[in-house]
């Protein structure tokens, strides 16, 4: 029997646990959902977006639940 994560998704493998995952667009939508899900599965998440306040709130939420999360304010649409 495979474990179920907090939002009801069946986990078929535990190989994400402890891995570092980088997510862009994490202040809302799919990026935010991916950060929450992967953190719940045990990944260490590093996420970025333009909205610093939302990123900080998400990082605080995930670390408050025992996860490892780092928020970086960034804009991936700007070219260097």
C-alpha cells in the first residue's frame, strides 16, 4: 500500500524525499501548488517569483509544517 499525501494524491515512490527542487512562478497557480505538494512529499523546495510577499508567506507556511523551503524573489522574464 502506498502512502497518501495531505491533499489526497497517491504517492507511488519516495525518491523525491530529500531532493532539491527549483520552481519558478511559485507565488500562485501551478507553481504554488507544486511547491506545496513536493514539500509535503519531503522535497526541499527552492522557489521564485516576482511577488516577494507571497513567496515569504508560502515559505513560512511550508517551514511551519516542518518542510525545508527557500524563497527567492526573481523575474525569469528578464534577460541578462
